[in-house]
C-alpha cells in the first residue's frame, strides 16, 4: 500500500478526547470512573433553547441553509458582539460553524501559508497546534509565567519575519487564568507593531469568577486583525449541538467561508434556531450555571490546597490546574487506574508537571473524586 499523508501522520490525536474515550471504555466494563478529563458542562441544555430547535424541526427547517449561517443567527451574533464584546461587528463579519473547533481550523486555513509561524501561549489547549499544522504553519511556543499567569515583554523574542499570528485563549483552558488588560494590551501592541493577526478564543468568556473578561478585538485596531472565536458549548451547555462561530474582518471571513463551503457546508440548520434562542433569550440560565460552577470551583480548589497541591489561579473556565510532584502522565494514569478518576495530564497542553481536572461534574461526584485522590495520596 502507498503511504498515507505525512501531514496528518505528524499530528497527535486529541488527548482530551482519547482519555475521555478510555474512561468511557472502563465505565462500559463496569468500573465506576469519575470523568474529570473532558471539559463538558454536566447541565442539560436550557429548555427554551431545545424548544426552539424542536419547533424549527417541526416546521421543516431541515434543508440546507446559507453556508455562513441563517441570517437571524448572524444578526444575533453581530448584535451580541457589538453590545457585549464592545467592538463593531456587522452580520457579514460572522461565520457560524459546526463547533468552535471548526472555526479555529477554518481561521488557520484562511490565514496561514506554509512556513508561516504561529505563536501559542503555553499551557495551550490541545487542538490549536494540530490546526496550525493542518494549515501548513509552524508552531512557536511561548511559555507563560507559572507564577503570574500573565504576559510580559519576553513575548517579543518569539517574533520574527515569519511570524503571522498569535493565538490567545482567555479565560484559558487548561489553566483557568484570565488575561488582564495589560497582557491583552501587550498582545495588541505587538500585533500592531509587527503587523500580525490574532486568533482570540473566547469560548469561556461567560465563565469568569470575580474577574473581568475583555475581548482582544476591543483594544486599539485589533478588530481589523483578530479572528474572535466563540461558541455555544460552554456557556449554554450545548456541546453535542456542534455550534460555534467566528467574527473577523470581512476579508478573512470570506476565505473561511470557502473552506466551510467545500468541507462541512454549514452548521446544522435546525440547531442554528436553538442558537438564536440562546442569544436572544433570557440569560439567567447562563448566570445560574456560572454560579454553580463557582461553588464547585471553590470546593475543589480548597480541597486540593488542603491536600497540599498547588493550583493555578482558576479565575475562569471550569478547570482546576494542579501542580504535581512527579511525572504527570504517570500520576494521571495512577489516578485513572487506581482511583478511577479520569484527569488530563499537563503534557497534553505543553505543561508537564501539571494535571487538569474539570469541575464540570456534580458536587457529589467531585466530593467522591477528591476523596479517592486523597486516599491514593500520590503526586504531592
Ligand atoms: N476552544 C477551547 C479553549 C475549548 O476548550 C473548546 C472545547 N472543546 C473549544 C474551543 C471547542 O469547542 P466546541 O467545538 O465544542 O464549540
Ligand atoms: N474543550 C474540552 C476539553 O478541553 C472538550 C474536548 C475537546 O474538544 O478537546 O476537554
């Protein structure tokens, strides 16, 4: 047989998905695994969103829609961005995608030429690097301080003539850190001075605890050079709906549209009607979920700290990022195989020596998980 694609061969499988699959397999084998490895809200999608989708199905919204998304959703996103994220956005600057992940992939395909360099701020979520690689780009990693979890001038050292883009993810998966205005301003200044694009993944914007989320595109001229990525999975507990979006300068969105037209065509038509209800409806459901995540966050961080583990700031998203003493891969394997708690080793995020635990699970399950890790006593 002839060899398969070298480009795809060089890409690692998604660690978050692989570990979650392994945990699910153990569960099917009758083991009571507490799955804290994947970032997925445990809440049901709010009823009014599901109802709007079912209504759309019933009235026959089961055909192809415009590739970038139904006009009602493009308007709802553009209004939301202008109002909440505080930068101007017209409907033609929006593309709705099957999940935010697809928006990241399309954004990379649209902006990157072979050999272009893309700066990732590590620890970084697992899918950025493969998306850059699939677009033919080269990843340059810049480690964020594990004391402040903010940026400093040393970032400029990563920039050279080949640098094309900086990827920003605040609130961060996996650290839970939220960039302050100074960190974002630094990125904005570098992008302007060196004529770079930015991709700002703001999918956890609604999940902040006592901190302010600031959109990168709201700073200086960044709206002209930023692809802002967002979606419905985290804020509205809609992971399985596969709905995300990107907002950016019309020229980039037009290029992303071509990738979308020739690959997935569009997001699912009736699902998009659910998303309209999500954005236009009462936002109390989002706040209720945020408050519950906050309660779990406080419990989990204090338990881990009491056990002697150091943790990253946990100001946003729904992850506790835990410093371990020893090999994170080996410790996460022990937690899974001996304590039956699934967690993601930091190495998956370019952060060896750390482990990510999601607190998007019920309080009872979190209490049980903490008890199991305490009894095992490894990794401190
Ligand atoms: N960005 C980040 C930082 C994430 O954690 C996720 C979660 N999978 C995504 C993007 C993609 O979300 P989705 O494709 O479910 O919209
Ligand atoms: N974003 C979540 C995580 O990091 C979901 C899984 C994924 O898409 O990677 O666990």
